[in-house]
């Protein structure tokens, strides 16, 4: 039963993610010749939606086991600051239970943990309600974030966390609010120092987007990452026209894209928090193109070697249509059909559990790479 409770916490993560000793890059032996740790965001099959909590947990366990048997030995878990602390000092015990359970579950399975704390989540600020529109580098905001980190980075959790991301796809929000770049950098630098004071072995980064890092905000993200231990990016090779239509780029672009991301990372390791590709015809894609994308990702990863120690495929199963409609509203694109079909076709498997071609490709590529599987 305890294993099932822990696994329920993992599902919630997919739907949303002093005296310590960290684990560095995790249990990767140089003798294996593997480039790094594979992770798969283990979204369960939710169509039809489970009718009881027990059925829901069964689906979560099944999704976790699918990812694990495929060779996944990494886990990406994310939470917004607002969810963890809705108001001043009022930490949410349920959310902290999910966070601690997810980290413990990963550790019990010998998995490397990437934990993301999102005070920026792509297009939105996610601070506690009482902080309102306070500047990120307001001393009160920084002190409150220190207190949050004290709650998260317990001695038990520290030794189970390899990577910590502070802010998710922050460049999207900061491009829309350009006067806040310097404020966020000051906040972030302070947070990095504070984490290192708790445990210097935890590798800290701030998550940016591929487009931001190589096209839209390269200098700003480079500056923001001055104190980062690792460079953390999300990677979805897409194009958007002037009218909001979102389409998939050619899977053959992957090799060049990886070269560009590694160039951005420089001497630092590159952590790929999310790697995904839609299968929807609305996005001018297909199951075959998605499978080709997975093949090219593994090929580029092998070429990069140990420079990419953690790579997370997003997503195991599709979101449901109602979830994608909700995300459209959250990201300010409620009427953008191509955005919602992009989100709703990222799964290596459909929301009803049907495997797409890309799932078989992933299994083949992981086995060929020698990842520990079933």
C-alpha cells in the first residue's frame, strides 16, 4: 500500500513537479559507456478516466513500471512555489507529501532525481499569494524562498536530489516582462548560493527553452546562468507563424539542434528537462515523424556522450483533451487549436494506452544503447 501511495504522488507531479550530502550526477558508472540517465515523464493512461482512487493508483503504478522497464533511471518532478506555499508560511502538507514521496520513490528505485521549483512557470508567476507583484529580488521574497528551501532540502532529501531547477522556462515570462531580467538574476544568484550553503553537491540550474537559448534570448540566458552548475533546457522543435499556428520542425534538425544546445552549455553539463515532439497532423506531424524524432534524439545523445547526463522524454501517455483545454487557458491560448493538439499528442502512447510508433522506437533505441531495462 505504501508503494501505491508514493506512486500516486508521482502522478500528481506529471499533472502539474544543513549537513546534507548530494549525489552529484547519480549512479552512472563510467564502465557502462552510457551517455547518461534516461527519464520518461510517467503520465498514466487516463482515458477512460479512473472511477476510483484505487484504479487511479493502479494506472500510476503501471505507468511507472512501463517507464522503468524501458530503461528509465531518472525522474523529473516539478512543483510551483504557490502550490507548496499558498500563503505566508502556510506550507501545503499534501503537496509536500507528494514532493517527499516522489523523491523517496525515485531513491528506492535507484533513480536520479531532477526537482524543479517553479516560481516562474513559462508564462506565469507562481509565488505565494501574499507576495503579489513583489520584485523577485525583494529581500522579503528572497528570505521566504530561503525558508521554502529549508523545508525542501532536509538531510534525507538532499542526498536523494541530484539536480535542482529554480524556475521553469523562465525566458518566456522574462521576454514578456523585460525589466525583470535583472531582478530575477539577483534572486537566482542568491538562491544558488543558499542551496550551495546547504549542500554544495546539489547541482543547481534554471530551466530555459531551446528557442530562448539559441534564438530569442541567448545573451540574457547566458548571463542568467553565470552561477549555474548545469544548463537546463526544454526541447520541442517547433515553428510558429504570425497567426499562432504551431507546427513541428523536421526531425532531421535534431542533430544540429543538439550541437547548438551543447554550444550554449559550454563547459557545463546539459540537462534536458523535457524532450518532446507532437504526433498530430494539425501540427504537420505524424506518428512516423515522432518516431523518427526519438531515433534522432538517441543518436544525438550518444554522440554527445557524458555532456548530457540526464535526458527526460515528455510524455509517456497523452494528456486528456480536457487537460489540454485547461492548459490552453493557463498559458493564455484558450482558442489556439494547434497549441492544444501539440500538447495532446506529445505522448509516446495515446491517452487510452495505445502505443504509438515512437514507443517502440524508444524501446529499441534504449535496448541498443544498453540501458538497464526489463
